[in-house]
């Protein structure tokens, strides 16, 4: 079983200012530095909207969730948005326990998240 975080960056059709972050594996302290570097590069390059596809994300700890909240805050400060979609039950439970459901924009599907930025 793969315990590391895989992060793939995908384009959003018709949107040069948006990217999909396809997350899989586990988002914990070991993945924070790389995730911060990659997302900061995107934001510095003009991307305003990020959608985290969490369908294959099996686990997030408080450190990983802290980075997700950071991404949400930074994109809002820059006039954009950060959305999560297809959040797995174990990851949703952690978000809920920490009380972050009100702080994050959650969507049932990738299509719904993309439509929300249009």
C-alpha cells in the first residue's frame, strides 16, 4: 500500500487561472513541504482557483489539514478559491472533527467544483 502523497496537477478546460490537484495516498507531515512548494509555484504563476480532487486521498492528519486550510486562505486573499471535491469518508471525518467543514468549500463531484468557479 502506498502511504506517500501523490500530487498530480491537471488543467481545467477553458480556464487558464484554475488547476485541479489530484491527491492520492496520505497527506501528512512528510508531504507538506513538497505540496507547499508546488502550490506556491502555481499561485505565483497566476493560478487563482484550485480544486483538490480527494477521491483517492485515504488519510490526512492535522498537519496536512493545516496546509489545506492555508491553501484556502491564500487563494481567497488573492481573489481566488480553493475547493475540495469527492472527499473520502475517513478524510471528511477528520475535517469534521477538527471543525473545518465551515472553513472549506466542499463539493460532491469534480464537475460541481469546476462549475462553482465559472
